[in-house]
C-alpha cells in the first residue's frame, strides 16, 4: 500500500505539504484542515506574557480576515460535518493511508533568515541562534512529535476540533507551537493519569488560574498549593450524604418549574430554546444549594441574574480572547464591556457579602449542635455548613469559594443537559427506553435519593452524553518541575492541555467512538469513572483535583432528565438552525437548541415499559450500584475492554 506522509508547517499557507503521490482528493477530504487551531492557544500565549508580534501575528490582518474565515467555517464546522470528517480521517489513519513524517522543528526560522541576509556578522548570529534553538528543543522535546499551525486559520471553530485531527496524525503526546510559545497536547489515558493522579503534585492550573483570577480569586478551581489543600479540606465535608439527599428534592423542584415553563410554551404553540432554559434552571439550583439564594431566573430577570450572566460570559470570553486588554488598567475604564463586568462583579460581591453576614447571624443564634452530617432543615446550603463548622476564613476567601461553585456548578450542568437532550432527539429508540425506565421506576412521583440506584439506564444516558460532549473538553495544567510524559522530557513551566474530547472519542479505546451508545456500559455494572476506565473516561477529571461535586452534578442531571422525560417528548423545532458547536468554558451550541416539547400521552407508557423489559430483561433496576458516594480508588485498575 502506498504511504502518504502528512506534515504540518507553521509557514505553510496551504495547511499541508504532502508527498507528490498524495492525491488532491485525499488531501482535501482527509486532512485539509488539520493545522487549524482554536484561538485559546493564541490567547494563552499572550496570557503568559507574549505579545502578538512575538508570535508572528499581525492583529490587524487577522481581524480583517476574521469575517471571511468565520463565514467559510460556518458550514464547514457544523456538528454533522465535524463528525463526518472525524470518521473519514480515523478510517484513513487506521488503514495506514497516512503516516507521520517528523522533521526537526523550525523555530525562529524567519528571524534566522533575516539575520543570514545581513552579511557575515548576521550569518554568524543566525548560526548561533540555530545551534541554541536546536540544543534547547532536543533537551526539552526528546524528539516529541511537533505540529505547527498556521495562525491565520485559528478562528471560526471549536478548539477541540483541530486537536482531534492532530491527535489522529501525531499520536497521544505531541507539541504544538506558535512562535516561542508551545503546548504539550495529551490524548493518551496513561499519560493523562500521570499528570492528573500519579504526579499530580507537580502540576498547577497554570493558564486557567490566570484567566479566572478576576472572578474566582483563590477559589477551589484556580487555587494551587497550600491554599487549595486548606479550602478542599473545608469544603469536602459539606458534600455529605444527607446534603446530597436534600439536594435531590431541590433538583426535582427546579426541574418541575422548568416543566411548567415548557407546558406554557406548548399551549401557546411556541418552540423553546433549551440551552438557555437549562442554564437558568441550573443557576436556580446552584443559588439555593450553595448559598441559599433564590435567583428564580426561570420566572424573570433581575439585576443579580443579569450580573451573573455578564460575569459568566466574560470568563468564557477571556478564555479564548486573542489579546488580554483587560490587564491594561486604562482599558477597564475605556471599554464598555469591562465597565459592565466591573459593575456586575460589584453587585455579585455585595450580594454574597450580605448573604455571608446574614448566614453568620443565623448560625450564631442557632441552638443545634454541629456534627459530621450537619444539615439545617430550612437552609441546607454549603455556606450554612461552612459557617456552622466554624470555618476560620476571611469573607473574601469564602466569597471566592462561593463564586467558584457558582461558575463551575452552573454552566457545566446546563451543557450536559443540553447535549443529552439533543442526542435523545436524534436517537428515538434510546429515548423510548429512557421513557420506559422512568415510567417504571417513578410513575407519577418525584425522584428520591433511593431512586438514583434504580434509574440505571437514565444514568447510562448521562454517562454516554458526557463521553461524547465532555464539559470541559480540555483540561489545563502547567508543569512546576521537569517531568517525563509518554517517554518525552518536558521542562518546568510547560503548559499542558489534556484533551478530554480526544480521550473520549479515541478509536483505539472505544468501539463506534462517534456513536451514542448508552449500553456500552452494562446496567448491572459499576458506573464508569476515571478508575474503572483507567483514565480513558474523565468527565469530572481525576486524581486529587477531580471535581468535588461530581455526584452532585450527576444526580442533578439524572433527576432533571427523569423529571422532563416523565412529562415530555422532545424534537428539534421545524426550521431551527443546525446544531453546531462552539466553545468557551464548556461546549455550547452555536445558535441554541430550539425544540418542540410535547406533553406526553400516558397511554404509551405500557408499550414503552414492554420495550425496556424486552431489550434489558436481565437488568436489575434495583441494583445497588456504587451507593450515593463512591470512594475514589487510589490505585488504577487495568484498562477495561474496548467499549
């Protein structure tokens, strides 16, 4: 079989240089967009102190090209087109049609060429620069495969899309460089395990901390070192079994309010935009769960609701912005966007300060003695627990923790529910099985904590949705000391992106990786986690920095999905825009998820229950599963068979 060699080049305007025998058709269909890359990388380089000029990037030229590029990419990067290209390229890689041709990285090639034209002194300087660069790259790379992107093509697509294509060509560990700034991209589960678990103490949040500092301060997500350890020890006990049980009823109430809104829209003959509704419902949940505040955002907009969304959007904007102008103080007064953000943060911080003060007074007056599973019946919030526990911390640190939970616990849950609903609308057989289980387990009542063990297929639907659409699709770390990853040396200060998207869709790990198959995990088996799947499945991360609210988020999704499934069927609204993907902190739709929510005719329940029993006769809905909380194993287990 003739082998085609694929090579990425930073300066190549045509994206690829291939061997003469490679056909134009193969280049176009298999790899023509491989060197494109999301703007997070450029923004991250600037966050780390690099100017656009040091990256050979002309902002003026890039800005002028943005509209044309985004217009071209609008159709090319629809969800359907992305998945079609994924499948095609994966097939070509698997068949051996493409192989990687590695070359020494070019580095500061343009500068060396300029120096070489400057006479003997310049040629000497160019040679010295080349020698220094060569030695440095060999020292830190140890021949790590290196992909080089064309900076003119970084806009108009989700960041994780080009990373997937690069992964299929360059493998599980490769370096991606823009000028002097580089990122190590990890798509190998064992290497991800090294970073997240085995040597987790060597890796900080890096760029993520820099991006989120303005809103989260030293909260749990951006914090590193001793601050993180102290805050984690304080917050973890608040998420005890009685708290989660109390939250299940909260999830059900909020889902019921959302159902009432869908019912009202149906009576008016209107479609609904589910992504924004899920976002509002999740905000209502997190407000009550974390600091006992009633946002009631499903019913109406208030100043605080608007402030929260301004702040959320700013955090996502900063994660992909090309130039961090907000670091220049004068721009915070000149740019209207930054004035809005400052006003929003002022309102949120004032509200949180009032809630903290009010809760402190209530705790001081309370006669109930604090104990390990303390829950106040009227206020079971995390804030109440922390204050009742006598958490000796400043109001600012407490506010940072609360803000972190607000941001992290809000958009991620909304995104999971959005993509789960979309997937079910495209897979009617799985939707029917889901309805059958919900009807069998719940009937006309609301879920309880005990039902979490019985809603096995519902849980598998959520598990599979998080595999296909992980939130977030990329985890960010920075090496604090030299390490070896996948046989390659990395230096201290190296930024690392762990591509959850790549791990979850790797053709080497999963059967039918692009397909929605909730049954890939048996109903009577353990819930999939990073330990059962040996870090090939990490929807909540892994290791000591794993999401503390994983069970909270999973139960919220299961309860909400069950409550809505009991009342409605969902279909894409006629004439609605195609469902594409864009990225910020999570994977969003490009134009919303417009659907028709139709109240169910309960005469169909019996037939759907029969369907469930026929297809899953051996499944035990009463299986105890893993209990409410599952201890995260400190040792790995062998990789599960290909799912």
